[in-house]
C-alpha cells in the first residue's frame, strides 16, 4: 500500500478469485487498485536474487516492484463480463 500524489494505492497479486472481493471493495471506496500477475513478481524477485518466501518478504518485493514500474489501475469487469467469467 502506498500513497501516490495524494492518492492511496493498493498493489496486490492476482490470486485466482480470492483477490477480487478486496479489489472490488477498495475500488468502490475510491482507492486506486493495481493487480499484478504473480509471475511478474516472481521473476522480478529472481532478478533481484531474492529466494526467501514469506509474507513480509513478498510484501516488500511487491512494494519495490510497484515503485519501479509504471502500473495500470485495476478496473472491475462489467456485470456482463462477470457473468461470462462465472459460466
């Protein structure tokens, strides 16, 4: 989580369907949400020679990745696309 130009930004990895509720809630609360592909974070960590795997280490790596890359804000799917995805 960080503040970018006075805007709260939350950066998280995609976790199947598990990140979606939090992302939707934060978006509804007008928080800027970024959802990363876990593979991107994994390869970034490898490029930084980081092998340790724990929640605090993962959070630090995600934060570093976010600060060094131009990230796109997450936008919820339309209702129609949500229905198609669930089918």
